C-alpha cells in the first residue's frame, strides 16, 4: 500500500488507490492460502509419512520412517500465540529434501512426533488406533539448564555487530526517501560546520575524549545486541536425556523443541573464546546425522564449565579426555614453516602493490607499505607459534584433535562411526613430507592438516580397522 501511494501520489485519489491495491493483494493472498490449505494433506501410514500438495499441479511425496533422522518442533512468535507449531522431519539430506508441516496444533505436533518415533522403533500400529496415546516414557533426566543469570553472563561474552550491519543497510535506502547522502563526507562536514564546530575548538584532548566516547558507545551497542540475541535464542535452555535421546528446548520468541537420538551422534565439538576461556567457560556441540536448522551441529551446552560438559559427553557415549596410555602427537613443524612463508609472501606482494600505487599517484609516502610487511611478519610468527598447540591423539574408541591458542577447540570423533578416511597431499606437502587427514562423518567432516606422513598412515590404518570390523546394521537404532 505504501508503494502504491508513492507511485500515485500525484493523483487526488492516491490514498484510495493505495487502499484498493492493498485490499486486492490481501484478497488474492488469502484466497491462494485457503486453497493451498484445502489441497494440502498428510497421511501417516505403517511404514512412511505421505504428503500431497498443490492447487493446479499436484505433488506427492512419501518419506519412509527409516530415513527420518530426527523430528523437531518449532514455534515462531505468532504461531506460538495461536497454539500452533511446525513439525520438521530431518532426513539428513538437507535443503529441499527435508519435510516440514506448518501450523499444526501443539497437541497434534507432539502426538505426530511420538507416533513417527515409535513407528521407527517398531511399536505396533495398533498402539495408535483410534487416536490412542503413545506409551509413556520414563521420566527425563535433566543434564543442563541455563537460568537468567547464566544467560546474562553468556550474553556479555556474545559481543555482536549485527546492529551496525542493520543500520548500515538502512542508511543505504535513506536517500531514496530523503535528499541526503549519509555516506558522503561533505554532508557530515557541512552538517557539523555550524553546531558541531565547537568540537574542533576543544583541541587534541577533546578529540581524544570524543574518540573514546565513540568507542565506548560502540562497545555498549555491541554488548546490548549480544545480550538481546542470547536471550531471544537461548531463553529457557534445557537439555534432557530421554528414552528417545537428547531433548533440547530453547527460545523466547521462536521456541524450538529438538530430540537428538544418542546413537546418531557422530562426534563432539568443544569450543571456547579468547576472553571466556580465562573464566573457564566452554560450549559443547554434537555432530549428528540429523540437521539443526540447516547446520549439522546441535548445541547441547553453549555456555558451561568443563565439569558440566563431562556428564553430557558421557551420556552421548563419548569422553573429553584420551584414555590412559594414549599419547598426544603434534603436527608437522614443516607444515607450519611452509604456511608462514606463504602468508608472508602474500603480504609482500600486497606491500609491493601498495608501494607502487602510492609512488605513482604521489598520494602518500611508500613507507605505508611497511604496515603490510609488519602484518606479514606477525602472521608468519603466528603460524610458527601455533605448532605448539596442534595436537591429536588416538584412543581405544575415539580420535581427539586439539587446536588453537587463544580460542582452543577440541574435536572428538568415534572411531566406529567415521564413514571414510582420506589422505590428501599437494605439490608442496608431498615434497615436504606432511599430509592432510580427512575423516568423513555423515553429519560433516573433520580435517587434520599438517600431519607427518607416517602419522597420517598410522591413523588411517587404525581407524579403517575399527570401521571394517563393525557391522553397522547391528548398531542400535
């Protein structure tokens, strides 16, 4: 309607035309939505769930229960107020291959999820005849919760620049409706020439104070944005261990209820941050066959102490430390040295280009190119320093990869559940005697760069032996 009004603003009947356009579009949209709803049906059969849709051209899709990895419930704000829910069936294929049923009643969504999970587990179809309830589960065990105090602490560490990105996007369209150019330096110079001229009169001290005030404002806005995002995303965070697996509920405006079968957990990822690490805070994700809103990793404890993560890892059948007798191995020092040389060479090329450009244009002294050289030196030293924090260990059941200095991360993969093992070498690594080990996971990949060739072959042989002697058809689930 607003667009129609601006298009017809020269006409005396512009407001009525805009209202008419809005009503016409609303009527068409409502009609299409109604007929789309009338022609959309889903049927839960003994072996699959079938969905038929389409107004003019019909489409029918059938998803066998055995392909469904996960069933999750999601409620946006308005559907939540109306008691409606979206049921998502994760097949592990991702993208358009996933199946979702929108705007079901909450009770029907819960019932449908339990029916599908029970059918996957082989529960008799007669258990659900006549709308009978599914068998009662044992009480859930609470593994991890975040109260308001924990959320606030988490939000303090979640500094975000999203508000600045939004403002920058809005500024691009301001000149469409007003005769100003916010990205024009002359606009700000002219605007501050009168009322803002007193700032220049404060001298160097005043300008420094102004810069500090701007920086403080920048930090405050970023911190507030992080707090808001954290509360909206993780409000009421609760992780439970049920008979079906891990059940995670969270969200203030959009509430999600996800059940992650334990036997489908492929690996663990423990992460931290530069500052939060000093206070002992870490996050834990599980890599699963199913997907969580487009990502292969599920947050199970986004902000916790290590002692709080160990019971979760144990419930998933994993450990956060190698077993006794396992040794940590470092990556190849040659790999780090070569990486340092390559990064420094890139900055040398940048410095050369900057020096040449400045000399030709005469805009400034070529000494500015020294900044690029200094950055290259820092990056090169960083590569050599990271070698001290590059570890891997092979346990009886798990493979551990620990990397990073300021924000270290730990990956733990099950030797049995890995899908493939690949050794990759480029022209430099093949001559220098190191390689990249690529481990295939159904929910993602795990790469270990810069391994000595002998260590890479040792790991491949050990992991392949674990995969080969396991009959996956006999695993639970």
